[in-house]
C-alpha cells in the first residue's frame, strides 16, 4: 500500500505541466520498479547551446528535470556541443548557419552556469555529446543512418512542409534526430524530456534504443511557454522573454506584463507552487493583479532570493502603483489615419520622439522593459510588444530617467 502511494505521488508530480507521455503505462511500471529496487531512473535532457543565454521558457524542461532530482532520480544534462553545429531544424523554415567551435564552447559554459539556477548542479550528471559523436568514423555514420528511412524522416512536419514548399533541406539536417537519439543510447536513458516540438526526436531515441537491445526510453513532452506578447513562443529574437539573468526589478516588471489569460500557464510551468494554491489564487472573483504580483514574486524568488523578490515588488509598487505622473509633460501627436487597427508601431514611435537613435536600439529598449504605458492613475504596466494600442491621453514613461510623454490623437 505504501508502495502504491509513493508511485501515485511521483506520477502526480511528474505529470504536472506535461503534454504527452509515451507511454504512461510504461512510466508507472518504471517508477514502481525504481522504488522497489531503490535504483534511480536516468532522466535525460539535451540542451543545444545555440545562443549565449537562456530564458524562463528554456527553464520549463529544466524545472521538470529538477522535479525528478527532488524525487530522488538521476538527472542527466546533455550539453549538445556537437549537435549545436547543425542546430535542431524543428523551428526553422530554412537551414540554419553552423556555429563555430569557439561559439559553441562559449555558449556551453553559459548554459551550464545558468541551468544551475534551476537544477542542483551537485547532483547533475553533465555529458557532452561530442564525447561519442566526434569519434564516429564514416562507417559508423552510415550504419546509424541505415536505421532511418527517408519516408520516416519526412513524417516530421517541419521537413514535410519544407519539402512540399520546395525549400531546400540540407542532408546534414536529417542527421540531427539520429544524433539526438544516439545520445539516449549512449547514456542509457530511462526517460527523456523535451518541448512539444521535440516529439519526433524523442521518439527516434526510443526507436534507436530498441534497435540496440536496450529498454526504450519513455518520452515526456512539455508545452512551449508563450512569450510576454501573448501570441508567440518565448524568444529572445522577438523580445518577448524573461531572461534567467535579468535583474530582479526587470524580471518582476516583465512578469507583471504577462497577459491575464496566460497566468495559469505561467504558474504551472514557471513556478513550483502547488496546483491547489494556484487554483485558489486564480479562482473567479479574485483581482488578477494580486495573483500576478504573486506570480512575479515567485519567478524572481527562484532565480534570486526572497529578499530580492520583496525588494522588486516594493520598487514596482513605488514606480507603477504609486506612480506620480507629472501634470505638465510633452505631448506627441499621432494621426488616427496612421494607425493600423488602432495600433502604432512602437519601435518607430520611439525613434520619432527621439528616445532611440535607431530601430534596433528602440527594440532593445522595448524588450528590456524600458517603456511603461499609463492609461490612468491606477493602471501602469511595462510594455514589451511591437504594436501599441493607442488611446488619446495615454502616457508613456520611458527609460531610466522616467521621461513622460502624453500621446494625442488627431484627425
């Protein structure tokens, strides 16, 4: 009875925020066997260091990896220093440029350091897939490729779409799922974690393990965290992200701009609060600002500490809730005819008003939360989107000097 109770406890924690499990019956048996044998499961997560920093969207599978650590299992982080030379084409409509060895080495160091803000590095097995991929000769590569058919590879929707559209697909891109799958064979993974866009790659690992006479890994996929714009996947290139190294004040301010409709998603994927407590915070009739402040505080607390979270909330309240908008300020007139669906391109607007010398600098300011929108004396929020809904009389607070400009609509 105690065994089944522990199995249920672990499965409940494992399933939190998970989209698909391939398959759940196998997972239950594997967990039960692990408890009886007192042998931790080997839980694999691969990270390709394609950029120098990670954001809290990357933190979703890392947080799941930490949950497995807390359940007593062995976390295995694969630093994809070899696969990063290709780059996973899962989100690419074109062949992505190959990174240099120096870029990869620099990014790996940063990734592992930043991942340590979420997982317990002391209990983490860190492997570099160049360890087994780099020594492979051409015979070994051909043998590995023989395990996959072209038809099977084209089942992956991104490849299928590009093939149908006539967009070139380089041969080396087809190697990526095989390389990631071979990682699972080399570390003998019991479970592999990944985003929804990784499903194909994870299942290839399952097939290769079976081919090699190993017990196939169980695959757990998680949703991709929607960014602060409420529309697209969190991405540095889109500026809709919260970086794990953002200063506490900036992190709190960005979190306060999360759309109300996404709060439950962020609570579940980006915090460790119990689901029952989340339901209480978001129950109908409660004020969303109080829940959002709790969410922002929890996010800051994870990457900094409790003191930093309290200080960030205090600074936000002093700046935004208790803001003092000056009675006199410059006004900037916008033609109603120049708006698209009532919105103006904020990047261009900042350049026009002289708050940025170029579009790229304006985008940087926006992504860093340097623009605050004040619609009335009780409502102010950082704005990190490209298109700004304009209302006559609304105020923009911009930059560290908190310069105020009132927007006016003209016919």
